[in-house]
């Protein structure tokens, strides 16, 4: 998936996450995460973000994530939506993580 503009999805409400994705020409995926549960789940949140972008074939992106205790399924949904918005794509391929 080729990102062409910034994409945003989510809210700052409890149990949600705000995802902002910006395209990059190179440098891989960089994640800036702030979370109310960073000590307990920070590594897992970053893992879910990376896996979701990898599943979408996003190679280079800057992601800013502001988490308020979102579950993995919510994180995946927000990352997917922000990425599709950043790619200006409506060619959705919905998959469930097993």
C-alpha cells in the first residue's frame, strides 16, 4: 500500500486510540507511542501496529499513536482505517487476525 497523505483515525476517549500516519520516502516504520498503560502493554501495542502495517504492505511510515487503553482489535481497526485514508484507497481487504 502506497501512502500519499496523512491519515488519522480514532479518538482520545477511554478505551480508544488515536492513530496518525504520515508517509515517508524511506526509513521503515517509526512509531511514537504514548499510552496510559505503557508499562504493561507498550510493547504489545507497538507489535500490533507494526503487524497491521506489514499486513497492508506499508513499508515506510511515521505513526503517532495516543493510546487510552484500547484493545488489540481496536488498535488494528484504527491503524487499518488511518492507512486506507492515507492511501486514499477504498479497495478494502478485511481480514481477521487469528
